[in-house]
C-alpha cells in the first residue's frame, strides 16, 4: 500500500450485503485530479452497466453531505451480483465517510446508510424444490 505512505488515503472501510463484500478506499484529490469512483479498476458507470438505480444509490451518501466532487473513491468488490455489490459499496462508503469526519454520522444514520441489511438468501430444504416451494399436493 504505497498510498498510505503518500498520505493520500483518508479512510478505508468494509461493507457487506447478501454474499457481496466491498472494500472502499477514500482518497484525497490531488491538484489536477477530478473526482471519480473506480470499482475493480473500472469506472462506476461501466461497472454498474449504466443502471441509474444502482448509480443513484451509490451517490446517496455523497449527495447528502454535499461531497460529490471532493474525493477519489477506489473500491474492490467480490461475491454476489450487482445489486448486492451496490449495497455493500454504499455501506462501505458511508462507514468510510464517518471515519473521515464523525459529524457525518448523525446525517448518515438518519438516512439509514449505516445499517447493515441482514437479509440474505434462505437455504434450500430437503424434499422441496426451493427454500419453500414444494411440489403440488394431490388429494387423489
């Protein structure tokens, strides 16, 4: 981690959702850099397939705090699908922003961005087709 030695890294946090895990790094902008979000070394728009719902949920914590153009955000994510990864990134970003300034916590907490969503896929049970789906009952 050469970024830590250069003091560009402001905060690092982990977010989880379903089976997805996201490691979020928030970096200070340098002189000629512009603000951007990189997910697995890809621009966020391309990684999230230009899905406006995913992109807007990604930006919610930054928009609430009026920080949309203040940081460079680098994310490493794995597991799950795009929906779970987006939720994991959102949680990780909110946690990282709280590490930067503890005063942000109250705003993010009220918006529900610091709460980990515990819902995940229910396991398949023996004798059933899915977690709860059974074959059709026949009386005769």
